[in-house]
């Protein structure tokens, strides 16, 4: 199983290799560490059999996406996409969000990939995109605080190890998105808006786009889960899938959110309205897909 671990220096992380590693000694990082002997390793914790979600540290907790092969909650069997939560100080497992796979299978939800989204955490709220192409807002305290927070009250599992969902946006059911292979966007939030690449793409034949009018980029109110604006600019020109992440910047005094499109074009939008500011094609003029 993949593992997550900490150096003996606060918040410096290693990625699970079994050989001795050498890193820069800048900022008081250890010059070497060895998972086998435990040299300079503060703690380790097993994850699933495949782990692609980058860890995020916030509020004394570590959140990381993986699959369900670790069976942290034995009552939740089968394949699932999982976000695990650990205590930063000692690696104690605190709980998880575990979502079942989509019935369509690998065309929309590739086997054993788990959750590849890196969450965005702000205060006691965590936002991520599940393997089911859902944008989820969770209470970082889960049910350990004895409360079921938010308007979403129909969680099937409410033990101390389970996730307390605040709101949920089903991009397939509500926006007609057709994720190709897997939805993997790592969302970002600026102000009250959460920005997401939807993963809309081709079908299993790799040519037809089932939902060319569905949005590729969305801005969601982070407090309610309601879509504020959406854009489907790549449309019928999506080449395969859309698995990248948005970025935010202020360029020459102009705030903008930048989305990479599945048509090989970068799009910059006015963050609150979705009005196009500029776009730039990354495709060489002579390229033929």
C-alpha cells in the first residue's frame, strides 16, 4: 500500500519511496531520511493501493486522496474514491470521505484510481471533486463534533469516521457533464467562488462528445454549492478529456481566473462574471489532431 509520512521537522513530507533520499537543507529541512529505518521520519500511515491526490495540510490535519483498498472503515467495502484525514502531529487516522463508483465504469470512473483531486481547505470547510464528478463541501470536523452541519442531511454513513457533507453539486445529474475516464480537478476558491474544471470529454470510442454543450468550466458559490456562471467554450473541439486545474492571478491589475481547455486553449475569465478576457491557443498552427 502507498503510505504518507512526515519528517521529524514540522510539515516537511516525503512521498513513499523505500530508498534513502537526499534533499536540500534549506529552511531547516533534514538532509536525509530513510523510511526503512525511520531516520528523520516523524510518522507514517498506510493509504490505498493507488494514490494520486496530493496531500493538503490545514488546521492541524492532513487530507489526501486515494482509493478504498486500505479499508480504513471495514463496513464500507468495495471500490470507492476516498479522501483520508490524519492528525498532523502524530498521524492518527481521523476519518474519511468515501464515495462509491459510477455504474458506467471506466468510461466515466476509471477502476482503482480513487480520488485524484487535491482538496481546497479553508477554515473548517474542505472542497474537492469526487470520482463521481461531484463537487463536495465537507465539514473538516466530520461527525466527531456530534453535529450534522449544512443543508445536506442525508448522509448514508454518520459514524465518527465518516464525512459530514455540507453541500453537493452533481455535475453529471445537474449540468449534463460527461467526464471522460475520471473527474480529477483540484478546485480553488477566491472570495465566495469556487472554480472547477468539469472533466467533460469524449465517450469510450474517443471520437464522439456526448455533451458538447455541457460546461467545461464552472464557478460555484462556495457557501451554497449553486453555480454562479459556467462556460462551454471548448465545446465540440474537446480533443479527449479535461483533467487540469484552474489558476487565479492579478495580471497588470486585472483579476482573472485561468482555465486550461480540452481544445488546447487557455481561457482567462473575469472571476465574478465569467466574461472572457483573453484566450491563447497552445496548439502549433501546423498541428493536426
